[in-house]
C-alpha cells in the first residue's frame, strides 16, 4: 500500500508540473526566440539628446525589472512592496536611437512557482554615466504585463532632463 501512496503522490506532482509547464509555454510568444521573457524596446531621442549623446560618447542603459504577485504561501520572500522579484536585466547600448533587444535570460525561473497571475515588467532607459556622474536623460517608461511587451516593441522617447519634457507611462 505504501508504494501505491507514493505513486499517487508522485503522479499528482507530475500532473501539476505538466499543467504549470503548459501554462508557461502557452503564454510564450513564438516571436521571442530566446525565451518567453524576451522583448524589444524602440528608443527615440529628442534632437538635443541625440546631439549630447554623440558629443559626449555617452551610452544608454535599458533596465528591465521582472516581478509578480506572490501566491499565499510565498508571502515571506516578497519584497517591500509585496512582490516576488524575478530579476533585473540591464542592457548597455550605444547612445543613439534604435531598437534594443532584452533577452530575459536574467529571470530567476525558480521563483515562477511563487507567483500568481501575470509576470510584471518595468522598463526604464537612462544614460550609462560614462561621461559624467549623473543621468542626463528623462525617458518614458513601461510598467505593465510582460505579455503586452513581447507582442510588439515598447516605444520609449528620451530627452535631456534640462529640456523639461513630459515623460509618459507606456502600457
């Protein structure tokens, strides 16, 4: 009887893992060849920002922070705002307008079992601070669901902070 109980428990675990894997794979877009967490960011620059980046040979950082809401049994590892941190990926790129690919390889996939609901994504762009100690850019940002970011590139516009241009929360 003991073997039967172990087999039933093991079979239940496999069913859960297969179901969880199917959910992950079904939410994985075919366009994200690297993995389910990859996406692109289309960066545009104001004329002044583009000129300043060229003049100073400054670079850009695209920072992607992945997170999710915890399941009830994972409240303890949640951060100060109540979310499970899945990782941050920073991509350094030349200081010019264009498309930047974030691979999603820094996501801690072991923590996916601790979240319920969609994977959340926050994306910011800033200067790499190679030409000085401070960020010189004010950029739009994305804060939403990862699945919304993988379907089409996120469009973020940057200007110099001194231009006092409004930034947008992109969904």
